[in-house]
């Protein structure tokens, strides 16, 4: 197929391009800066580079900034669109920009898809469009919910917008949870979620080695809460299946059926990084931590709502999709977690 992709230079997008090209598809990558494509090309065998086509444009521009000549060339030629581009910021001061990119930008991509006579539109959202609820269903969540941040809210609005185009396009929404590295190699190119914790523990290790002390450091994380970590290759599996076997008008949760507890994650972190002078304590005991420890916890504050709330995700549609093609579901054990952490240490 000929497939247009937004967000191709991101962590998820780069992995998606690699999969699609290896499956003999031709990809058209919407990019604002061609120099950012170097990382994409580096992941693709040289003999497949001719399957990559660059489309200069910008999510913030009307018509995505695609030139009229290019639009004419692409009309009727693109079989599917993967819209993976998004602005991931929890900073409330950036609310307008977040909505402009994640909602208005999505509208621009949808309109271009219509104009190019694209058949299938696969929208990458997030499993956290459910607001402050603890149960996520594979259906649209209310835009009137209380949201943790503007990012979640903008993605929820964007989902409603995408579904409103279902009479014009075969729309599918894929909702990944917290994306981590490849389950086989541990490789990752992201600084979000788990990697914020890994960086914090790594810095504590260096600090302890420098000071040559045996002090134990406490981080505020609920031990028994589960964190829905999902390897990037599993998310790519769901995205690839959505192209060939996905049901139009359907939402798929690319989530972990058996997510680890924070206690299990932290056990793997201490083992993988080789640093045991750190422990996690409940927010109930926040009054016990020192001023020094409070400063150490500040980088984790942005992830507080994700590290300390167990969410159950319905996966009926996802399980059906996997079973139809006889593909195994995600099984992320302790060894996978260790590979992810070792992949972080190598990078």
C-alpha cells in the first residue's frame, strides 16, 4: 500500500515506518524538517530507502502546508493514513498549543485525507482519554469528564472529531498505554513515563558513588498500584493489524493485559541499574521524607497521576483482533522488564 504517516520522526512513528517498509509498503512521511529524518533512514536497510517518500508540510498549517502540486500528485494514490503526531506536554501554560496540535492538527489531517480520497484513517490516541476514571472502555469517553491535564483532554476531543468522519473515511482509533522499549531488544528512544524514573534512580546511583555514602533514598510511588507499561513492538503489532484487519469505527486498546505493580517494576529497576540504596514509599508517608528527598522527587511529580492510580482497560476489541489472525497477546514478564532497563542503561 501507499501510506501517509504523520509523526514519523517520533519514537512510535520511527518504529511504525520500519515495520511498514519491511512489509513492502511505500510510506509518505509528512515532515517539517527533513534533517529529522536521518534517524528514520538509519533504521531502514539501504535497499529499501526508495520506499520512503518525503512530503514537506506542517501540522499547524492549513492543508498541512502541502504544496498544491504535491496534493495533486497524491490524490487517489494514498491508501491509508496513520496519524501518530501529537504534542505531549502536561504544562498547563501550553494548553493552547496542545489543543492546536492535537485537536486542530488532527482536523487538518482528516481534511487532507478526505481531499486525497484516502480510504482508511488510523488515529493514534492514548489510553488515558478516560479522565480521572479507573475504568477504560473501548468506546468514546465523555469530553465533559474531569481530566488530569490538557494533553488528555485534547486527545479525547480529537477522538470524537475522528469518529465524526466515519461516513467519509474508514476510521480506527488505537489507544496505547505507557509505551516503553522493544520487548526483545530493550531499545527505546523516549524520555517519558518509566524513563523518568530510570533517570532519577541512575542519578541517585551516581550521587551515592560520588559521595561514597550508604544513604538510602526514598521516592514517592505507590507500591501496589499497577502501571500499564506496553512495549513499543506490541503497539506496532496492533497498528499493523488495524491496517489489514481492523474494523472501521472501532477503538482498540493497545494496553497490557497483566500490568506489573510499581513494586515489581522497582525491583527490576534496582536489579537492572545495580543500585539498592533506594526504596519507594506511599504518599501517606510523604511527611517522613527529608527536604533533600523532596527535591529528588520533584522530577516524578509530573507522573504522579500515572504512577499512583490503577486503571482497568477493557480489551474486548483488541483480543478479537488478535484472535482473528491467531496472534498471541502481550505477555510481559520480569525478564522483559529487565531487558527494557538494560536497554536504557546501554543507551
